[in-house]
C-alpha cells in the first residue's frame, strides 16, 4: 500500500510543504486540508495591494485547482480539522471524515488576536482574505480611521488607508512602531515616517474602550483623549491555531512543541511548519515560533526533505527574514534585532531620501540587520549573516557597497 | 533543459532567490533580479523550482525547452 500524508492547513506553509514533497519525488498520496472554502492564497498583499484594490483575488492565489491536479495534491477545503488521533493515525474533520496518514504535517497557521474591544460593527481584525475584503469596503467610505497596534499589520494598514486618502490615527502602548521587532531607535524613525505622510500618531498610549458602530465610533485612550472613527482596525498580534490539537496529547505551548527537525516532541510521524510550529532553533539555543512568510516557505522545504529523504535529517536553524512596505520605505529585516546589544547605521534615513542598513551586534558578532530601500545591502547582509562574521567586518563590507563610509550611530539601542 | 524566466516588472528585490540559488540569480543596484544563467539541465530542476516557489511575488518561472 502506498504511503499517505496529510497536510493540515491550506496555508503558505501547508501548500509549500505539499509542493516540496512532490519536488522531492514523494511517492505517496498527499491530502491538503483547509478550513476556509477558498483555494489557498497568499497573505502579505491582504494588508497592501489587495486591500488597496490594486490586486485581485486571482493575483494572490497560491495554488489553483489545476496546479493541485498537476501536482497530485488532493484538496479538502472548507472543512476544518477537529482532532488528531495519534493512536489510529487519523485526522478527524469537522464533518466527521477521518483521513488516515503515515505522516502528518501541521500547518494550521495563526489567527489574528481577537479584539478585546467590541462594537456591533466597524471594528476589524485582518488575517483572511474575507477580512481584507470587508475592511476594504469600509476603507472605501470616507471617514477617519483609527488603527490600534503599530506592529507589521497595523503599520501596513495605516499606510494603505492613508494612500487611499483616509485620515488615519495609529495608536500603540509602546513608544514607537515595530519597537518589539526593530528596537526603539529604528522604531522612532518609523514614527517619523508615519507623521511625514500625514498620519496622526498616539504612541505610548493604550486604548480604554471603543464604543459606537461603523461610521460613528469613538476610541477612548488611556490618557483620556477621544478619537472619532468611522472604522477601527485592531492589529495586536497573532495566536497560533493550535486549540484543535488540545485533545491530541501532543505537547502544545503557544504552538506545537517540536524538536530541532520540526518533528512534534514524542510523535515521530508528526511535523509542524509555519506559524503553528514552536521548534528548537539550535542557533538560538531555545524553542521559537516565527510568523514570517519566508520562514513558512523555508521550513516547508526543510520538513519535506526530512520526510522524503531518510538521509536528510538536519536541524532547521534559519536566519529569519521579514519585509514590510510602508509608504515609500521597503523595510527588510534579517536576523533578530531584539537580541542585539548595539548597532551601526550605514547610509542615511533622512526625510528626503532613505537608503540605509542598520547592522546589529551581539557580543561583537553581526547578528541582524534592518535594511531600508537598499536591496544590494540586503543581499550582502543575508550572505554575511549566513557566513557568520564580526560586526566590524560586516560594517566594512556594507560600507564598501555604499561607496562611502556611513556614520556609526551611538552604541546601545 | 529547463529555461529560467524572471519578470523584472514584478520583481520587488526580496532576494530570496539569491539566497536559494546564488549561481542562478542576483539582484542589481536597483534591487531587480538578474539571471546569471538562462537554462539549467533537468537534473537541477528541483532546486530551481524551490527558488521559484520562494519568490514572494511570483516573479520567477521555469519553462521546458
């Protein structure tokens, strides 16, 4: 009997796992299960091009029905997985169907952290294409927009709404946007970027309540300020979709707890990829969960190789990479700036022209970079990080790319 | 043989391809993809497909000759 593999989650990680298995000549049956009725789609445009109405649903497709047939991937869409039966090796779907497996890959992704503020209408979170379509409809109506949360989603939605001509206020309890990911100093430059584009900012302020309904909402801030809003967008992070696994007996701790090969701890035939995987990153010496696009793709490829090739049992230890487009800045981040103890700026991040790389150091080693509008430096930084180098060498190499030395900024971010 | 294609209008300079297959792809000073080779033997097709599927904006493709 041929082997059977089930991928649970028609997410980027799930689709890329199935495709990579075929690329690796996996001979068995592959079933891809997805809770949403839509064919698999890509999410980054949902806060940018798709939200702005510039891209169609077709343009964000990850896998067409014809692609699935060509790759011999069976689709089970519109029905969520409800239970994983490890003893019988079956995935149990919400409609009662049981799909047997020899290997199962968990790729159920994450969902938007629910809004703690409720109103009958007009409050949005953004995760799915239906979310984006609904938000786009509200953004098409003139009226002020309040965005709560200045992480990736909140910052991008702010830029998109502003480009659509809306008046936008962005609110975050931290002092700067993306402060958790990029550090306070780069974050403060992003706050300036928002303000230069006419966005009102309320940083260092929490939200007390939201009352009213679509078109007539009031956001009350913890400093007593009141903001009128036609539409409110809440972007306060994501939560892994792991609740359905609570009954499985797998170890769950803010994601599926996995070993360094992305194999669920205690279950040889279970793997996890993408947002839902909390695996042991040997480079960091700790378990981590990464919600970035490139990680889902890389992890999918890695796990597919591990499954398809018995001789390929290698630890997955990537260098993280994420990008975000906000106004006229393309910001690309490699590694984990939050781990750094100091940084150097090469290039300029001025109001008129931004083209720079911020190189972060941890114990004298180059550990991460934030690159703005400078693709060559991005490639250089990614290669230098992959090779492993000292911060001084890395700064020299990137300065060489710039053609002129940049001014190092004070240590200590 | 497999023929490599890159749509420079779609490319946004994410450079995942350069990391996946540095012998096939590079980016120029403007961050636009540059093909370092235009064909690869079928034996290398799998790793080209991996690079193609790692492009966030689907600017890359592969065709059979």
